[in-house]
C-alpha cells in the first residue's frame, strides 16, 4: 500500500488585484508516495490559479494547508499523478531497464588477502606553550635642570 502526502512549499501572491489584496496566483507543491518499505517517489511542480471572484475569495491570513490542497485536488488529475508515483516505486523494485557489464570484457574479481593488522597505540602528544615573563618597562622622564640666566649690564667705570 502506498501512502501519499502533499507538501506546499510556497504561495506566490499578487499584492493587489481587482480590489482584493494578497491574491494567491501560484501554488508550489510536491506530492510524495511512500510504500510500507519506505520506498518513495515524489513529483514537484507549480500550479497557476485564475483570478478569484470577490464572492469566492479567501483572505490570505485565513488560508489553511487543507484549503490550498483542496484547490490542487479540484484542478489536478490526482489519479494520474498517483499512477506515475506508483509506477516509479514499482520500478525501484524491478527496474524495467538495467545496464549490464559488456559480455566480452572480463572483469576479474579482486583478490582479498587478510594480513594481520598491527594495532597502533598512539601516545597523546602534549605541547606546552613557552612561558613568557614580561619585565615591567620603566620609562623615566629626563630630568631637566634649568640654570638661571644672568644678564649683567655692563658697568661703566669713569
């Protein structure tokens, strides 16, 4: 038995159309079938919607996944899509076409010899960062000694 699941990935909208706002124009969807052995097939596509009438318009904020899936199921041939997915799942069990090796090319089987495996025990590597001791840097400002400037007036001797 195959279980089918819809998934809606995106809704493209017209911001405004015929006095309506946020009008859904394109539904991006995927439809997946999965059997009891978890073998699956999927189909993805997008479906364009025609412009809604004001009476049949559903406000974007009130849409549910079930409503949008209902739009798809009423417009798509779901039976046909299911048959495609069912055939894809069946072909995974019994592929209709397979590629075989060419009969005139001989493929040798690889020879496997078992050699004893030597167990390697790795010692943990410990790395130590060198310890850097920083000496305090002392900066001394130069001591400036100002010598008094003596200006003497020449003395006249008469």
